[in-house]
């Protein structure tokens, strides 16, 4: 049992703060919140909050858990207590190993982090990606190439039976295959998230009630800017997204970094690069070069104009009442687990969201998109105790989350010192690898 006293609770139910509260947590669940709670009987860990602020843990709605176990500690130490993994796998694949990617059994990892056998955030994951008969990525990387309704039904039923949380679709799906996926997913009761396929288009995807649109694809196409929507269509599609209850995950930090090889040296000087292994840094450099080739082949991209376009779309989504999520697309070059979430918040602010709206995107909106808002996303009685303690009011200064005073994961307290120790352990391991 954990008893946190003398805290101001930022519940995220609204824009208010409940001052001078105490919180009782038992078996990972918030059991009581109030001003005059008696100290629970032994055994009980008592934490004096020092009149700091207790808020829900951050939920990152677009990551890729690859082969780097350090990422789990980096997320938790930075206050990210839940992640949505957008490319899942269930077994070791020698070809993937040769490329140094995606070796986790994600369903097993999900179970172990949830019960605390492995230190890290709660994980919600899809299975292998669903793409067209000629997929964007090689099949050995964990891609299901779908070309018939029978195979589509079989693959979806298999992923449902295995226990994946949602389906992830990709860019090369044909419109008939997309429709087969949506029909079978609805029958099975499993959400569909991902890229808006080029042949499907945003309007059809929204009308089909896709759960979430990633990277704002459909509104924009960085590889073929002639497919970008005009102003009138952006507004109309944002309104349609709102009316259909479709979530939007802009991943602004990934968009910022993938197309900016001119800023590569600047990114490599950022403090969080200390937590990136030599192997993964080389991978980032390779992907940056390859992305640059793709953009150059398609006629190049004006990065500043592209980012302003994305900011504008986020503003229109906000104005039309469409749901916005926080995600980073960890796996993109120079996006670092646990750290880039805080930069994503800065970019969402630049796009026009206020502090409360950013925190909503990272907490209650994310929980609703996952269909688990009865379990996480706010600080309320009966919810899972995934929390962050901040020195300042995060509704007034969102940067205080990056320098938090501690994290509660499923009722277990990790002090600032404990989180710094996690980070230092990762940094030491990375440093030894780089110097060997």
C-alpha cells in the first residue's frame, strides 16, 4: 500500500486542481482521494508529496518497440507509463536479427511489464502490419501482405485470437482490401489504426470509422505533395473526423526529424543522444540518408513549409473538435524513447494547443482511444495508479513533467533519484558500448 499525502491533484477531468489532497493506493489501484484521509495501517509506504502536483502518467500513442530493452527504462524514467506499440511481433526472426530490429515478443513483454516482472510502461500492441499484395516493407519484417478476402479474414482472426489490442494498416492496401479489413475488424470487435492507404483516401477511411489516423497522412503526403488536401478539404475532413470520432496522432517530432538531414549534426548534439547506442545511432544515420533520397527523388520537401502545414492542420483539427493524440513514432531517426515526448509537447504548443489540451492528448484522449478510459487517463478512485509527481503545476508549466519529482507505476513509487539511477545505468551501458 502507498499513501501519498500533501499533494495537489491534477485529475485531468477538467482544468482545475484539487489542492491539499492525500491519495491511498492499494494493489496498484487508487482506493481513496481526499483532504483528511487517515494514515492506513501497516504495512504502508508513506510519501510526503511536499505540496507538489500529482497527475496521470503520460501515454505515448505511437511508438515502435524494437530490440533495445533500454527503451523501457527510458520511458518510465521520463514519466511515460503507457505506450501503444505500432508494429508487433511474437517470435524471433533471423532475418530481422540480421537487420538488428524488432526482436521482442510483444505479447509476452506486454504481460510482464503490466504485472511488474519487467520494469517499463504498460504496453498495448498490434500484431504484424497489414499491407497490400506488394507491401511497402519486406514481408520478413513482420508484414502481412493481403490480396484476398479469405486471407484477410484468416489473418485478422489469428491476430484477434492471439490477443493483440488493435490492427495496424499501412499505405499500400487496395481499397477492396481496406474494406475487407474494416468489415472483419468490426465483426471481431477490434480497432483499426494506422496510415491512410494511398488508394483509399482520407474521406473513405474516416467514413469507415478507422480508430486513429497516424502522422496526419491523408491530410498530407510528404512523398507526393500533389496529394495534399487544399484548405477547404482540410477543414471538411477535420469536421468529418470529429463527427465520426476518429482520433488523430500527428507525431510532429517524427515529421520534424525525418526530412531534415541538414539538421542531423544538431540532433546528434542533443543531450538525449547519450542514451542511444552506437548501433542504433548508426541505424538512425542510415535511415536519415535513405529518407533524404526518397524525398529528393519525389522533388524534395521544404521542411519549414511542411511543418507549418502540419501545425495548421492540427489547429484546424482543434477548431473542429477532432480528437488529437500525443505520439512520437520512436524508430524515426533522432526520436529517443522517453525524451522526445517532451519535445512533442513543445511542438503541439507551437501548433496552437494550450497546456491543458496537450495534457488531454497525452492522458484522457489516449485512454479513450485505447478503450481503457475506465482504467487510466485521469487521477480518480478505481483507476490504475500510473502517475507522475511534478514540482510545478503542469497546467501552467508543462516543462515541469520532464524534470518530475517521481513516477508511480501500478502503485510502485520511483523517486526522482530512482529515475535518475535508471537513466545513469542506461548511459553507462551505452558509453561502454561506444568506447569498446
